[in-house]
């Protein structure tokens, strides 16, 4: 759903940019409360993983494909504020390096694909967790539902942007029907990917899943036919540092992202995604402009002057994953450091000895 330059007029694009900038600023402050020394590097990994999976277009209908948006996945794994930043980093890298998503439409894309998807997905996710029994399965189910609804939510927001500032004369009813119809189907793929990824991380490190925090259920014992809380366990020996380390998860996640972007992406569907298909069918793309970064050495996810399509696309994917994890991790470490500085500044001074 990367909106190119020319779909939305300048005033609405500027307004969307202001909304996106405000959302990013709020998220930078909110992410200070979500990130710590363990989750800051994982947030960079989540951004890189989303970049990789977005290269894997999957077929959803005749001549149409879809790809992960990632807002739901990021919000559940690392928190809603950090999630907005993760997807924003991905969109920035895609727009600047790969000519994917217009630069003048960056505000529209961040609002659609980062802000709206996170808000919708996390609201649904949290609402369902209040209704479902506490447990890992409920987290996965709620993640599926939140991701499913986040994609048509973003499609509705695009329709609103088009209604306010579309550059072509297409009836808004047709845009709404076409966009929501195809993106409901894409939402199913989003939900499957999100639920599978969240479930996989919960299976190995539930303590690192933001959306699963606080869901521990006290152990119950049946005594004389009644369930009672089990007595608290005696303190165990300290957990070895290796067991607490996030390094194994980080390495395995990065390797997975590199394999997906560098190898599996070659087999992705070549059909246009939902927005591209709707735009072509309805004439929304009549005034689309060439991307400002169309001459980039990595434009269209291929490396310039590398003639072999498989090698060119694979190298571009690997470069994209590497760049995204570096930029993302740098940003999240900076946010984490700022939080540490704030805590130090507000901590009460130690009493002086006399």
C-alpha cells in the first residue's frame, strides 16, 4: 500500500506530513517507556524483519497480490509507540533507497501504514485480551484479529485521503469499495504472518513480547475438590547470563530476515499489490509521477549493473535488511539512552554523609 507521488495533492500531502511528524514525535517520547537494554536492539530487528517480509508479495486474487504492512506485528512485539517508529523507519528506507512509496507521499504512507495500522491493531488486540482467558494462545488469537482489521483500516484511511485530495476524478464510492474489498483479503495474509511470528517468539521468549507482559496466571492446586493458589515458589538459583541474553533470538531473527529478503523474495508474486491494482483499474494513477529516487542504485529492489535478476534482487534485499537494522537499532538505542538520562536526572540525590 505504498502511495506514490501524484496520487494525493500537495495540500493534503503536507497535512498528512504534519500528522505523521506529530505521531513520530509522540512515539519517540512514548518509546522511552517501552524500550530497555534488552528490547532496544530487538526493535531494530523487528524493523528489519518487516522490511524483509514486505518483499514477499503473496497472491490474494486474480492478478493481485498483497504484502505485510507490519504495524500489528511491531506493536505487539515491541509496543505501540515503538511499533510506529519501526514501520516509519522501514518506509523511510524504502522511499529513499528503493524508490518505493513517494517522497512527497511519505506523510501519507506513515499515517496509513504505521499510525493507523498500529492504532487499530493494538486497540483490537488489547480489547480482545480483556475478554479472552489469560494465556499465550489468547495473545496469538488477539494478534490475528488485530492484524486482520488493521489492513482494511489503512485502506479506509487511504480512501479518506483520496476523498480530500485525490488528483483524479474517480467516484469515492468506487475507491472505497475496491480498496476495502481487496485489503480485507490482504488482511488475512497479514493476520496469518503476524500470528505465526508472535506465536513463534512467545514459544521461545515470552518475556520479550510486549503484548504478553502481565499475563502470567498463578499456579492452581486442587485441594479437597477446590482450586486454590499454589504457594509462591522459593527463589531459584540465579539464571545464567546466557539464558537471559537476547543474542540467540537476535541472531536467529536477523538470519531469517536475510534469508527471506535475499533468497525467498525471488519467488514472491510479481502481480501488482492491492493499491497498485485498484489504482490501475480505477484510473487513480493517471497523474502519478516518477519517483524522485528512480535513479537510485537500488531502485525497484535491484542492484544497478547486476544483470542476473536473482542475484540483483537478493543483494538489494540483503542491503535493505542490513541498512534497516543498523538505522533502526541506532535510533532505538538513542531513545533508550535518552530514557536513561531522564531517569538519572529525576532520581533523588543520595543523602550526604556527616
